[in-house]
């Protein structure tokens, strides 16, 4: 029951085609997983608690998710809007630095504003921090460049470039002047049962039913007529490389469970994710993460102190 865009020539609207294809994918996934009433996650919260950085249980205030129109009120509005565009259109605007057919917001859902979807909301205050993978302290510029080298399979930006400063300006604006001693009470990723044993054969069945309509039978993704990314590739030479976090089974599974598929309508509400079980997500993640993808020479420097995750590909 695998349909493609070419099967709907009479449907002119790309948005409508996406909705049709998503409905087909969800129906197939329900048949495989045995879930009779999928309940997509509703996570469009506009108000979140503020907590102290060292005690996440102490509520001390409220964070209001800003509307993008509020950027116009900022003295550096042009820079913030440029940063927002760069995160949405990274491949098109920075082709010399992006080797994959990916944008930053291919993985940071809804422009980095959604819980469990790798939000940017705390990014400005979370760095510098010691990263387990490198064993060193990394600032925000370094973290962004790490994504360019791994998830984008590309090259780092100049730390003082207008592009780097613009992306950081957007993240600073999204933090809404949250003091460095505080954090917005929002989780970057959901939990997944890492004791589950992956079944890649079942994962392939799930992929073809749940994921292929958007990401392709061969993981190639979908581009529009201009060549811009609609849905990113999940493997192959245009995908993220082996050094990316998304190339790890359980890390990818957590993202998939809570964020995919997108644009599901249930009981009159639109949401995304929370359709697959933990086992479903682990199986499908094992399938696509172990497909061929670009190498990352810098992987030899990862986890210098040991404690390498069990799902690391190298």
C-alpha cells in the first residue's frame, strides 16, 4: 500500500498532496502496529514554566513563546529574520557549507519551538557546556558548527560570519531574555526504552508503510521543482553522515516516536508523532540508521574518555 506523489496527478496543491499521503501512511502504520486509535502529540504550548538552572523542580516564573511578528519590535530585527531564514533554508542559502540535502529545521521542529522536537529555546543559555561526545567544553558557535559538519555533512562557518551571528541572534531572541541562571522547562527529546532489541526486518516493513511516502523507498527524500528540500533524505550520499546523532538507533528512535509522522489529524486537531510504540520506533530507526551514508573522518576523536553509547555506529 505504498503510494507516491505520481499517483495523484490531479492534486495540484502540494499541501493537499502531503495530507493525502500522510493519511495513507498513518493507515498503513496502524495496521502494522495494531494501534486502533493513534493519538498524535499536541505540543504547541505557548506558555511554559521557568525553572532555575540547577533545580528543574523549582518553578520561578513563566516563559511565553513569542510570535514571529514580534521580531519586528527588535532593534536587530533584520539579523533575527536572517537567522530564521538560514535555519529554515540552510541548504539553499549556504550551499558551500551544506553537503547533505538537509536544513537545520529538518530536525529542529517548527523552527525550534516544539517540546521533544530539539527546540532552540534554551540553546542560548545552555552553552558553553561539556559535551560527552567530544569530552570538551563547547560554546554555541561550536555546537552549531558541529551540526554543519555532521548532520549537514558539510563544513563549519566562520565564527564571526554574518550567518553565524544571525542564527545565534534568532536563538537569543527565542530565549526571550531568560536569565543565564534560569531555563525554560522544556525537554529537547522524549524518552525511549533502550533495552529493546531492534528488529530491522520489521523496521523495513514499518518504514515502507509509515515513512516512504515522504522520505522515499530508497531514503532519498523529496524535493520541489526548484530543487529545494520538502522532506530530507534518511540515507545515501545526500543524507547526514555517520557522525550525526541521528545516525544512532535509540537517539533516532526517540525523535521518530515523538515527532513522526507530521501533520496528523485526530478528532479535529492537528498534531504529530506519538503514533508508533517504542518497539516500532526502535525497529524503524535501526533500519534507516544502518543504511549506507557518508563517513565522518572526525569520528576518531569522539568519546575520548570512553562511555561510548551502545548504538554508536563506530
